[in-house]
C-alpha cells in the first residue's frame, strides 16, 4: 500500500486486476456530499449523465457507481473499461452539505482498492484548506491509452453547484424551463432522530404522479453472501387505527387501488460492487383515498435464517422523491450500540405522515429488541405517530397471525 501526497500520480496498469476498482472516502467533522465528474478532453461535463452523485448514483454505461467500500463512509465503484472513449477524466469531489468551510473539516482519507486489497491512500485535513466550500480530492485520467490516478487535494471556493458550473454543467432551478435536462442538486438530508421535513403535495394536471421511496444498503464486507439480504417493509397506519403491511413478494400491494402502496420487488442481496436497492411507490392521493392522514413506517429487516449479522454494518438509508423534491433519511446506525448487535433484526429508517396537502418525513434509528422478530407497529398519538415494536410477525414466506393471536393486553387491528 502506497501513501500518496498531493500531486502524486499512480499508474493503474499492472496494479489493478483488470479495470475494476473501488474508491473509499472517509471524513470527520463535516457533512459532505461526494460526486464524481466524468469529463471530456476539454475538461467539461459534456454529458450530464456522467456526473455520479446522490441524485444520479450510476452512469448509463455502469462504469461509475456510488458505492462505499466496507469501512468507508462513502465512495465509488469503477469499471473503467465500460466508459465511453469520450470520457477522458474522472474527478472525485467533496462539497459541504451546510454552512461551514473546509477549514472545519477534521481528518479525511481517500483509498484506492482492488477488491479487499488496499492499493494506495491519500490523507487530507481541514488544516490543508481555508474558506473553501469544496475540494477536488483525486482524479483518474487517461494517458497513452491507459488509466492513471492523481491525488489532487485542491480546495474550491464554491459548493457543489459551483463545481457543476465549473465543469460546464447546468444546475436545475426550482422551476426549470422545458429545455435540455439539467442537474438537480435539490436534497434535504435528515440524519438525527427528531428531525422532520415537510414536502408540499402539488395539485393540478402537472403534479407528480407518484411518491418514490428507496431503501439502499451495502455489503458488510464479511465475505458471506447469504447475510446481506435485507427486506424493505412498509407499515401503513390508516386514520381509523388499522394497519396494513407491504413487503415483496407476498404482499406487494397496489398503486391504483387499496392499499395504494406498491413494492416493486425483492432484491436478494448486496455485493461488494453493487449496493442493493428496494423501491416502494406511494400514491400521493393516499390521504384522500382513506379519508384522513395516513402514517407510514419504513423499516429494513434481516431474516433470522440469513445468519447472524449486524444490519448496521450495511448502512441502510432511505431516499424519498416527489418530483424535484428529494429527502434522504441517513441516520448512521453505526452510532447506535443496539444496532451493532447481530441479534437485532429490524431497523426503522423513516416515518412519514401523509395529509391531503403534504408529506412529513422524519428519520428514526429505532431498532427491535434483541432476538425479536416483532413488527414495528404504529398508533396515533394526537396528530403524531407513536412507534412500538410489539406487532405480529409479518414477514415474507410466513403465515400472518390472526388478530385473535395478538397480545390481548394491547389489542390491535391488522388488515392482511
């Protein structure tokens, strides 16, 4: 493993097995957004689809994908031979998600990996910068037909939107004109329990037709393919206190009829190069269909049969999108002692209340008790939601309990 200094270059030929490698990024002290810009021979983002970041996690060719290696907070996976010849450079950047400067950054590190083998690392820190809002960390570039890497560490005065403009891209405004597609950097990130964000539901013919919720997780890096299989489950609390559960493949639901929530399919597991994503579509008219505010609980579950594993090690998070509005629930489960327990199977990543006019979303961080496969259960507390882990076992491939079998001291109504 080689320690790189600023400006140092590294030939990848003979160092990497094939043209596939990973880049891991860790940093302390600031919330950062990471991006990888695919640039042409003029150093410009001539194709907006080759900016890889939170709103666009994969290039059309699959050559670059946002994927954090095990042990890193963020990163990218590269299959360089898939990139079109027009892409000459790949510039990896970090931009502040907030009102700080790079001088407030603690220590940081960029790592190049070939599978589990670390090839090189480049360390950086806030002392390297001043009032900059972003930094170009490193760059892959072609020379004489072969790929090389350079440690950059160059501060940049603007944020992510200024980086996009610097590289020739165009940032979408709140109401973009109907011209060529622009890059949308609109995102709200919720990282702590108790935070909330309200999204207004648009009315009229031009309103978005669906609310999309995606749960993603990564391989935990233990070499076992069987225990990286999580399942996204949605509990729906109706205005009358009844609940429904949505989970593929047994109870995938429906978008245009009850329960007005549809799971798009089960994903078997994550790999080192391919994060797993399960997607649910919610009808934005949910509250109108049910005649009042509806509560939703989004959780991921690791079946006992999958083997002992800390689900926190797979860093699950949830992203909700409604039109151009994007809200990310990215609670860091690794900060939770309970979430590191490999006998804890269920992790609630977000709660939502849907009214006729808005969606109120909040992260959770709550986990089930050790050795329990109980379902996260919602109840109304005034206009708010109360969450408990005392629901029936309602998982794919298992019979659903009859409501007579529920805890008699805490009667609940459940609709299969």
